[in-house]
């Protein structure tokens, strides 16, 4: 009789494939029907049930799940403070693929604060253990450069930090661009003094000045450079490339470019510029949408306050990377600012020779001519 009861217990346990893996409490967290789902491919989208299951698994999985040999499991820390332990199978630009032993999870990058490779000592291979963690050399080493080293592209694995820290770090690379008819903002691209701004900031002008705040002994020192050359223009992208050529100019502090494709709607961003001439002004907001169409062109829309004078300034994410160039706002509303996606900036910089500016011909590099028309015949013509 006892053997029959034991046999029924074993059969009862075998009907629950989740609890058979020894996950304490996992059976309580898995939603109805989730345990019977087929394993999804790595690139498959996560349904609502699966996203809730990720959060539940993060709170219930104990150490040792997904470990191989003597090494411990990989640990993926989520931004809500929980962690997932398993084996990281693949890193994608937008997600991590984690094997839990009984299923595979696809965790969106925006939910990941950091992850660690399993080892006897719990070796950390990705920084960003907390929301305000300092960037490490391992992250900076993964940064890339443009096609010819003209600009730097920051690593998407840099940790999220607060605006106060980032504004102090990137503020030296944000400049004010002055012309006889007005002013705008810009940002330094490399140590040699190349900088980017909006085309409409310098349109029709050649007498330019750039105001830079250098960090000297813990203090900011204002310096104005008046030998500024126009390198390239693109009226349709509303972008202009300039270069500071003053004698004795130091090596400049430069920004790193990021990717607007990795942004999510609702993600915090901040702008630095000179609204109404008030230099080094920082405004914070969120990404309202990434695909706002205006006159056939897509822009980033943000609630960060944009005013006249902000034009040409950078829009940063919370990793300190430039994700856009602020260039306009809706004048009769608030919280309706727009920025040029950084991908368009990189295309402009990579092909800057095609947009090269010639001081002797402001219409350079090209000029549209009227299309040919059919000749009108006179009544006397045969």
C-alpha cells in the first residue's frame, strides 16, 4: 500500500515540469498556461505573460540555476532591483538571451542594469551594478570610432547615471556659437576642435565665434575663439560642421555619440545649450516619440525644454551619449521639442566631403537649376 502511495506521488510531481527543476516557489509565480508554452526562438518577441514571468522568475530563482561545472551562474541585474540567474547565451543590441535550464528568456536591454559572468569569485565583466555606478575601463574599451576616427561612438553598455553627474562631465564639450545676427549651441566632436551645430544657426554668415568653457583646476574658464572655419553644410539635414583654428587652442574635450535606435519611448533624456543666450543651461525630459514626421523627415520628440538658442545643442541619454541634435520646438505649446536623430548626424559626418563648403561660393556644394521646359512654338513657326 505504501509503495502505491509513493508511486502516485512520483507521478503527481512529474506532471509539473516547472517544479521538477527544483525552483523553490517557481510554481507559484508562473502564470496559467506559461509552463506549457513551447520554447521561443531567441529573436521572438515576448508576450505580456512572458514579461510578467521574467519579473517573477527574477524574484524566485535561487543560486545555481543554469550553472555549468564549478562556475556559478551568470547574473543579470534588472533595473527594478531584482536579478535573474542563468547562462547568458547571446548578447543582442536590444536584448539578452538567458538560458534558465528549463526555458530561455529574452530580456529587453532597457530592463537590464548590468550583468556578470559566472565564476568562482563572481567575476564582474559588465559595469553598472547600480543606477549611479561609475563607468569602468572595460566599458570604455568597447567604444568605437567613426569610419576614419573623426568621432567616437560610446558603448551601449555604459551604466545609467544621474543628470547632475553627467552634466558636469559633458558640459565642457558643449559650446555657444555666435554670429552677427544671433546665436545657438553646438558640441565638440574631437580634440582637434571640430564641432557640430545647426545649419540655420549660421545660415548666411561667415563671421563666427565659438565660446567654450574649459575646466581649469576645478573651475570653468570662459574662452572665445574667433577663427572658426565652416567645413561642411547640409541644409536639408539642418547640420553644419565647423572647426576652431585659433592659434594656441588647447586639446578640446569631446562628446561621444550614441544611438537613438536603442532609446525607448518614455526614457529620460536631457539637453544642454544656451537658450536665449543663457549658456550651459540643462533641461531634462523624456522621449515622447521616436518617429515624429515633420515635412517628410523623422525627428525625436522630447519634453525637455527647447528654446531659441538651444538649436544645435546635444540631446543626451542617461549614459552621457549624444542621441540627437536639438533644432526646433512648437512655439505655441510647452514640452514639444524636437531633435535630429544622431544616425543622421553620423551619416553627415561620414560623408562630409560631399557637403564640403567653399568660402568663395556660399551655394556650394551644389545648386538646383530649374528643370527644362518644352519650347513654346510661335504661330508663324512651320
